[in-house]
C-alpha cells in the first residue's frame, strides 16, 4: 500500500507548492492504513475483512488567517489532485472572512525524513489458528487488527516527512460462566506465539480465581498493586492538562504544584518520551521532528514540558517537537526494582488491580483523578489471591500514587497500545511497568 501512496503524496505536495499563491503557506498531512480486522466471539471467528483507507488534511495560511479541509485520498492521482484543487479553491475564498490568529505558526525549516519499519505479522489466513487454537476450551472474545499504518507531512517551505510501520494488536477477554472477565492486550510489530502463550497462562490463572464469590471491600485506603494496563491509563492522564506547556502557562495543569515545588513526586518516578521503538512518527503537524528521547520527569523532578511551536511563539519558549495538542505520543515510564515474581508477596495484603476505566480529573489543579476498577481485580492476603472484588471507584492524587505513597515499580515494562479505531486505527502506546502504592483511596 504505502509505496504507491508515497509517490502520489509527493506528487500532490509538489503540485500544491506550484499552485499556492506566493504570499500563502500550506501544510499537507496524510494518514492511511491497510488493516485486517478479525472479530472473535465464543472462540470462533465471527467477522473478518480488510480496510484500506487514507485521508489528506490541507491547511492554508495567509495574512495571519488559517483554515483547513479534510478529503479522502485514493492513491490515484487523477482522482486526488482534482479534489485537492477544489479544497484549495474553497480555502482561498474562505480565508479573508476569518479572524486573524495572532499566534499562527507558519511552515519553516528544511527538514526531510523517511522512516519505514517492517514487522513480522501473521499471514491473514493464519490468524484464526494462531489466535484460537490456544483458547479453544475457553469463552474467548476479542478483536485482532494488523497491517500497514502511514503518516506523512509536506509544506510550502519544502519540508517532507514519510512514516510507515507494520503493527498488530489483539484486544481480548476471557469469560467465566457467570460473565466475569479477564482482559488482556497483546501488541507490537512482531507476532510471538510464546509471548501469547505466556500471557494466556496468567489469564487462565486469574480466570480460575474469578469463579470464586466476590468479596465486598469497604471504602477506604488500601495497599494496591496497579498492573501495567492500569498504570498506562494513569500516565496518559498527563496528556490531558498535564505535561503541556500551554496548560502550565494557563495555570490549569495538574503539574503546576510540581513546577512550583509545592508538591513532589517520588525519586523513583522517571518519565520520558521515547521514539526509538518506531511505532509512532517523530514529526508533528508542522513538520517539526522531536528528539529520539526527551526526559520529562526525572527522579520526581519536572525536567521538560511538551512545547509546541505555537506555545513557543505565545509564551517565549523553545519548541521541542511537541504536537499541537502537546500530548504524550510515545511515553515510557522507567522500571523499578520489584521483580514480577515478588509482586504478591510484596503487596502482602491489599488489592491487585488489573485495569481501570472511566478516568477523569476530579480536581485537576491538585492532580486528583477518579475512575473505576475493572476486570480481574482481587483481594490479596498474605501474598495470595483470595477473592475477586466488586468494582470500586477510586479518587486519588498523582502526588500520592506517583509520589508520596509510591513503594516501587516492577523491573519489567509492558507495551500497552492505543487500540482505538474511531475514524482510523490509532498508532502507538505506552511502555510502563506495574506499580505498588500504599494507601490508595477508594471512595465507593
């Protein structure tokens, strides 16, 4: 897919550069995919097919005004070029009617990049055997998505970027007879039967425990182990009014207290952006290239924020390749010293939380997050799983679970992918360990 699309995209960008008015600027962004989707239920294939889709976003800037259009991209010059010309004509007529943007960022620079990552994915005809044979005796449901993902950028300054990767994710659940579920996700660029088998062993063990009667846990504070899937959700909350320079400047960030040194995070907490795995492009919507690694919080101290070119212009800062939304794109939370084999023994008595959902800020300026436990969460006594628990609501501040009450992080990290398929298959994910915390607050 991406070879033909790459040629057409380059031709479209060059043609636009010749057509746009001398005093105007443009950016052209592309996303595309060719994805095989397979849906499973009761350990059988229920639906399968391939989606091939691509879209272009043309942004035109002139006289400090800007607007954009999104159009489908077929990869056929004779179809895409007329559609792009129509979009350009509409934007040219529209711009004079729009207000001036005092912080408008126009294309600049001369950077070029081409980054292609090949994977080792299952052959489409082999997916059912590899996924279902190991779970033939279980009530298994899930979705497998795999294939090519493409992102590209071009602008009137002459910058050109191309990123293509091959990846998969298998998002699945195993159910007990009464509807309790264990949830897991396997993802990456290389399918590994052994990794899948190892993950299923853990899921089977938890599934057996789920068949026991649930234990009601009174609200209160409990020593808690949060598995990587839960930690990824907590880390990603930093993308929502957290690590963004604009949010900090506007005073609404959950990290304002950390920036002012009024609250601290644990010296065991180190977070960075790491683009080395090659699952997401380093360039952003302006063609800026982020560093391969960018330390954000080092040993509990705020080292860098995510600064877009727009924030740099507005607040007099230096941009570091952040996206317009200044969100985490490839976060990595560094591991600790807790061996996976010692998780339950070190937890001793408390809660083992596999997953969270419905997260939201309950008080963002103080870093307080609320949400619910979900899927295969257990009460632990004396280092042994005793019983599954009913879903609990938590309300806790990151200055506790990433700060004062953080006991340790596991020695291993897991890749937790973004599995959203709204509009298109999402890209990337988080590299995170599990964490052990004291006195995690449950309110309901």
